[in-house]
C-alpha cells in the first residue's frame, strides 16, 4: 500500500483498489469484501423495507487490522447492494477498532450497538485493552451518527472480565417493550461467560445478571453471543475460545455452539443444556441471527477460521460469509437448513436421470465451479456413499457417510495449503436415506445433510477452474434420485 493510498478515506480506498484484486477464488453468491479483510457478521437486522447486514472489515490490507463496519443491504435476502462504510474508528472510545455488535429498529431509526476497542500498553497485573459498548443511530439506514452518550455500557462494578478485560460483542433484542443485550466476557478465573443488560431506550443500560457461564471444557472466553428464538424455543448461540478437542469433536481452533434452554427475564439467567456444534466443518465462526418479517430466525456466519491458511490474501482480499440459514427445532435440537429465499438465485438446471451406481460415477453435467447441487441417495443396498468434489489429483473435498454407524466425515485435501484434514459429524445410525444439498462457490463448499440436520462448511482453493463431482458407493449399490445441479445468479449487480 502506497503512502498516497494510506491517505484515502475507506470508501475511496475500496473504490480505487477493487480493480486490482485477483478474483480466481472470489465468490459469486456469498458476501465478501470488495478489497481487504473481513470477519464477524455484524448488525444483521431488518429495517425499513430491507435487510441490513454489516461485517467486520479492514479495507486497507487483506489481514486483520483496526476494524470498520462494512455494509450491504437486500430486499430479498439474496440480491445485495453495497453501501458506504457504516462505522470506522474515530473516537477515543473506539480508537483501535469498532468491534462486533448488532442492530435493531426503534422509532423509525436503525440503531447499532457495538464494541469500542482501545489497546493499552501491557503492564503487569493490568489489562492490555479497554472494551466498552457504544451506540450509533441512523435515520436513513445508511449514514450513522455515534451517540454523545457513548460509551452506553461499561463494565459493571464488581464484575470481573478477566485480567485482559474481555468484554465485547453486544447482541440486542426486544422483549415485552424493553431492550436486552448480551455481551461476551470472561470470569476472574478465566472462564467464558455472558452478561445481560437491560434498557428502556437503548441509551441508558443497567446490568441485570450473569446470563450463563462456562463449566469444565467450555472455553476461556465466550465471543459473539446471540439470544435466538425459533419455533417456540430459545437458544444461546456463542463462539467459545479455548475449548479442547474431545475425540472427534471441537477440532477447530475455535468453536460456534448453541445451548437450548429458557430465559428467565426476572432473574436474567438462561437455564440451558449442553453445547451443540452448529456447523461441523472446517470454516465457520461468529454467527449472527436476526428475525425475518415473517417471524423466522435467520443466521449468517463467517465462513473462515482463525489461523487457517487463507491463500486469497495474496490476491488482495480475504474471507467471506456463509449463505443465509434458517433456525429450526427438530429431533430435540437446533437445525440450520439454507434460507428458502436462496431458491431465487437458481438459473439453468442440469438434471440427472435416476441412477443406480455400483462404482465411482462422475457427473459430467455438474462440472462448474459455482452452483447448487441437490440429490437424494438410497443406501438400502450399500454400506454408505462418498461424494467427491475434485479439481485435479491434489485438490479434493470429500463427504463420506457410513450407514451403519451414521458417521459423517469431511476430508479436505489441498495443493494450495499442502494439507489433508478431516472433520466429523454424527447422523442417526442405520438410516437408509440421505438428502444432500451443496453450495459450491469457487473457494467454498457448504454441505447440508437431511435439510440441515448436519451442516459442514469449508474453504477450498483449487489451482484450476475445472471441477468434477464423483459419486462413490461404499460396498454395494447406491440409488441417486432427484439429482440436479443449478447454476446460480450473482448476488451483486
């Protein structure tokens, strides 16, 4: 980055630099930065007549830096329009970053509640940061003014957030005419916790209680908490740091989980069950939810993972979001199928006749680098099935399902990173039917099994644009029905 470029305002820099990025791995139907870096989803809300979605963004380089809020809007959840940068660090309380937060409509205005981050020189026994919660408001949903009352939420007296002052990522919602906000934090003995605050006007907040906290192997810090309501049920969704692997579980550096339960608004305590992994793949973090006008709970996550290889950084950009997903209650747990609006992206359909396969079978009509795959598999006469997405011998992502055990394995082999890795999930044992829906978008794959019972997401960096999808029966014959590959529209005009 030249000295001249460093002097440009964020939107000017983005406009000037977008033409220089290499788009070999750039997605067509996932939200991603025009240039530079992105991470956590922010401010996901419905305001006026459209969805507003923001994300953590550092425009000046394709790596993490002082956080800004990028902004996109959509009338239908699938076709998006880019807007100017909504927030950037320009105040004493957010001098080193406008960190993650949320959005909500009130009295015809869009309010953003976010974490202001300030770095401190590390001294023994003192924190290396100050994190406060701050408010910005917009009448038109595009231009935001920070509140003169900021910070509106400070760390409550007598409440510890650990030696390093972890206190961030407010998520706001309304209940019975009052506003509630959960904030991720840490206990004095370095365990994750979520604090809940209450307000009548979004500007004056009171600490209510510790809403939930970690026990055992549940992490040293709980980031990006969300309170979600769906199908008559409630969940606390969060991204804990420091959860240790347990067999085939928790193999990523950091996790994103749900806990089903019930919120006691009188006490401020959420009574809940255990951790449930939301996405079992390699790349998923910091999901944020919102409520659609029809009452559905929607979610978008960061389709990446901290400290993973990100070869697109050499191309001038880094990271992307997932497709929108719905939250539903099924089989006593949270499931996350793709948002139904995504069918509006479908263009040409490449249909495959019903097939009975006894050996590896390439599907030649499905050899594109972006699109949606849908198929049903009958495993009555087989031990399982594998679906391979290949782009040359050294670039393969394989999804394998073992019928008897119900074990699902996602294998990623990449020439770009030089790694072969595996992630796992569990379906009910012995089921003969598998429904599969896959979104493939140049450098990402999102697998939805049995309408979101299991979801596994991964980045994928093939050297070539030539793709082949291969179906491999395991010990017997597999019958594939309803096979179709849809070409999908771009989400940005």
